[in-house]
C-alpha cells in the first residue's frame, strides 16, 4: 500500500507526501517548500519526485526549493507545463507514473485549468484531484468551460466507490454549507454537513473523502447534465 502523509501548507492547501512499499517517495503539489521539507525531514523521507496537478502558484511554488535540496525530478501536466517555471518531465492523459511498485494513472481533467490532471493510484485506491474535485465541491472554471469540467467530473464519477479522494484544499465546510442550501431535502448532505461542522470545530481535517460519499453529497459531481452543472457552478460563484 501507498503511504500517504498530509502536510497543511499556506492558508488552506494540502500538500501530500507519498511513499511506495519499495521506498520511492514523491511530493504532490508543494505550494511552498519550508513546511514540506520539515515534514520530510521528520519522516526521514527523501523525495525522488515532485508531482503537480496544475500550474497555480499554491501548488507549484515549492517545486524549486525541494528540487534544490533533494534533486527530485519534477513531473507536470503537459497542458500546463508552459506556465510552470521548474520541471523535468510532462504527463498526459492515460500515462502511467511509476512510484516504485505503485502505479498512478494520469487522468486529464480540464476545467479549473486547461492542463489539470488527477493522479489515480489504482492498487492503493487513492485519487489526487488537485483543484478539480473538492470534498463537496469542484474547482472554479478559470480556464475551461462548463462542458470541460462536466466531462472531467464524469471521468471521476466512473471510478470505483471505495477510492479515497485527496484534494488540494480544505474547503469542505463552505462547500457543505452551499450543498446544504442547494439541496436541503438531501439527507446525506445534511448529515455530512453536521459531521463537517463537528470536525472543523475541533480543527480536524475533513480529507481524505471517498468517492462513495462524494457521489451522494457533492452536488457538482452529482449533476446529470452540463446545463445542471453550469447552473450549480454559477450559483456558487455568485454566493
Ligand atoms: Zn488551482
Ligand atoms: Fe489551489
């Protein structure tokens, strides 16, 4: 199984440290270097790789600091590569990224940015979604259209229920409140809102989530048509 450590960075970002059973290590979305290096040193892990889900600064700004210290190879999405200063390799749809004996399938998920990708570790049932899918939410459409994002969410919806979702931000409380107002009759959403309020009161993380929970409570992921999705997205943008 893949070992996964979460490092809270910046305001509300999560950076992830991954380690395969045969000892290969990767850092995913280091938006800044110092707290990530601290966490690596505490664990005694040396990152062979740095992985990015998309080009935004809060996911890539630590690339150089970590590479300078450890000599890690940086992998970035093909479509966003021209906007990322420091990288060594590109990844595209259906590529397989090998972290020792763990394999991640690359899923192209345009919408938030045109090049955004998710990393799907099939054997360990872990999906790293960056700012495409959040717990009870999805990323804003900075570059892509509603059609793009709807298509990306459909790809994620097709993955198995027991996949764990590791997203780029702790946005769950605000998202849960929005989902709850939008679908007050949905008992799964109302229950999850209560759970999330409880966790956040104690300053606990709400991540990882599971796809089974998202398929029942994430109204963006649950949208059945592009039009429905576009309506929810624009309502949220105005809220
Ligand atoms: Zn972003
Ligand atoms: Fe972000």
